[in-house]
C-alpha cells in the first residue's frame, strides 16, 4: 500500500488544484510531480515526468482531457475529475474509468486513489482508446486536428488543410505550404471530416474542396485535380464520381 | 398554394358543383323552348365548366386585394371589371363552341344557330363568376385564420420552452458544482473568502429565481445578477478573468427580458476566456440609441479553441426569445473574429413604468 506514487494534477482552476493537493497531502506516499493548468502543458509534462497517475480535468483551455489522452504516447492511468458532463460520466461507467465528481470530497478521493493503486500493483495497463473514440464521435465533424511534434502540440483547424495524403499508418496533412504527420489512417480521418467540404478523390488523397482550382483530363479516362496552390493530385474514377456530385 | 387546385378533395367538389350547375343551366336553356334537350346539354354543361375553370383565377385577385386591407369600392370595381370581361370572353367562346359543334356533328343541328337570350346568359355568367370569387375569399379567410392560430400556438410553445430553458440555463449544473468545488477549496485555506463566495452564490440563485419568474426586469436588475455571477467566476478563474462593464445610467432604466444577457455572459466565459491559457476580458456595454437599446457582450477568444460547439444553443435561445417578444423590432448580430467574439442585441428602448 505504501509504495511511492508519483501523481500529476491537471486542472485550469487553481482552487481546484489546491483542493486535490490538500486531499493528497493526507497520503504521505503520494508525491505530486507535476501541476498543469492547460492541455498543452499536460501533454508535455506527462510525457516528460511519466507520473504513475494523473488527475485530469475535462474542460480546459487548448485541449480537453480526452484530447490529452488522445495525444499521449503510452497508456497512462487516469482519474478524471469533472463537475457535470453527462456524456463523460456515462462514458466513464461504460469503459470502467475512474472518475471524481466536483465538488471533490476527501473520502471519494481516498477511494479512487486506493482503487487506482490496486490496479497499478496488478499491472493493469488502462486502454483509453475506446473512451477517446467515444468522445470523438460525440463531437460531430472534426473541426481541428491535434498533432504532436516531439513534445510540442499543434492544433490545426481543418479549414486550413489543403489536402491529406496517406502514408502507411500515417496521414500527411498539407496546410499552407507546410506538412504535418499524424499517426492515423486516412480512412479514419476521412470518416470524421465533413463530407460537404472534403472529398476522397483517390485511395491515398482527401481534398479540401475549397482549394480546388480545376480538373483536367490527363490521359484517356484519367484525371488530375489542380489546386489553387498549383499542386496536382491524381483522381481515381470513383473519386471523380464523388467529386462530380459535389460540384 | 391554390386552395382548390392544390387540394384534391376540394377540386372534386368544385367540379361536381359546376357540373350540377351546368345541368341546371341546360334545363333552363331547354325550358325556353328554343333548343332541344341534347342541344342544351351539349352547350350548357361545357360552357358552365369553362366558367368554373375561369373562376379559379379569382384566387389570385383575392390574394392581391385582401378583403380587410382593400377599400370596398376598389374590390367592387376590380371584380365588376373582371366579371364583365370574363363573361364577355366566355360568351364569345360559347359562340365559337356552337359553331364548332355545328361543323363537327351535324346531327345536333347547331349550324347557323346562336344563343338569343344573351342578356340572361351574361347575367348568369357574371353572377356565377362573382359567387366563385366570394368562395375564394371565404377560403382565403379560412386559411388565414388557421395560419394565425398555428402561429400563435407555435409562439406560445416557443415562449414556454425558452422560459424553461432560460431557467435551466442559469442554474447551470456545471457552474454550480464547480463553484461548490471552489468553496470547498477555500474553506481550508481562506475561510473568509469561502464565506464570501457562499454569500455570492446565495444572492445569485435567489435573484435568478426571483427575476426568472418575471418576463421583464430592468437592465439595472439584470446587471446586478451578472455582477454576482461574474464575482463567482472571478473566484474560480482568478486573474485569468477580466471584466469591463459600461452601461449608462439611462440604459439601466430600460425594461429588458429577464436573464437575457446571462447565457451570453456564460458563453463568453465558457467558450471564450475559459479557453485561453492567459485568460482575457469580457465586456458588457449598454446604451440607448434613440428609440433602441443596444446591448453588447464581447469576449476574447482562442482562434483554435477546443470547441466552438455549444455556443449556438445559448445564442439561438436568446434570438428566439427576442423574436417571440419583439418580432422584427429586435435584432441579434454576431461578430465573430479570430480573437474576439461579440454579440450585439438591439431591442426597443422602453423605460420601466414606475409603479
């Protein structure tokens, strides 16, 4: 029971962090190794200090708690802390994720801590992917793509994407002359983009309709699109049919 | 939508009525002794039906000259003229019809015949046309009444729904539980501040309940409520939340729908300032512009904030509420820029009548 536990506390409200710190101070074996006030810092700190457990708020500037989980490399044990998110609470129940409701009480926190420590001892690696997927499906069409480059996090509004290109298990996002790699399949991305604005023009390419300048016949039965930037992308026959429907 | 042409059962009824009228007409024609039964039928029934078809056009005149909004003499003139014209054209068509029948089926012995009692025909034609016009006016009135009833009902439902939503919005559970969490944190380290926050919460909820029960309050009262709300949020967000209010004394006397600004302030914090690491400012301004009261709620925002969703709901509510209460006299405009979000409301400037 009294193994040392290294904990990170993530909440944008200083008072909320104070409260958790106060309650944790009654557990001498718990050491707070990081306190973060926003999602960006949380991703960076969690990756660098590798805490055993994270107390994670959901509504924060920059990134939500779910998005923080999405961006973390490995599985991290988490206790979510939330005031009132009906959807989130249902999802926590479904996916057996520990959570605390605000106002947080000492007893509830002790219980959750004990539970989490037990899981840790048994070597239960949490898999939050299903939870993250659930939270994404609640969001409607994707509005922004989160990209990790090293320890930095970029937020790329989907409207700024010119086109996306499949590269094995990655998607290469071309936006305003720069490219970003995201560990994601093109299929996955295409499913979450607004079909009125993005078209799968080819097995390997999704095009932002806004950027389309014209379509040219390239050879018999084969076409290419030319973007406003001058870039040229191949169009498959099925892709051309999809494109025609939207033009 | 034509009330007869676009309405299958009515169209059948219309055709049936005119067919009966046609048969009566042919009986009348026969009784004059000038024509045989067969001749009468072949002449009067198609003629009457033709008049029925022409009569359908009266609908468009009814639309252009609505009964309540047009002077009686004008209506009399318009329909007098159209009745005359329609009937004249109709009778000329009748002559052509007789000529055609005389050519096509000599057995009817119509050749070189003509209707001699043209005065009676003219009178009957004009009367039937005017009757048709009256029926159209009747249908138009029915439609208007139904429309109005539907609108009123919708408005009532909408008003109730938005009232409920407004009530629910101010007792936002997220706000309540977060505030209680802050109080709990303060109790340990700053009991005095904790007590202050409890009092603010109590004042806010008491006033919400009191004002929420009324349709209108003064802007002064609304601002009072907002001050409590912002004080509480200030404790939660600390230095990240800056507030600037600029509401003129004149504007504070205005009657405004209760808790109209509250959801806007909530949005400004939740989706605006709360999404910025460095925080930001919420600005509330209110001033009379002649006969109009202008209210603005502006906030800083993060250009790539976590969620722009949800902002629509609160705004939609406010817009619908304004529309239900003031119609086109009120207006809601959103000015969304990359780093700033502003909602501008205008509504009729009416001062609270002193009791």
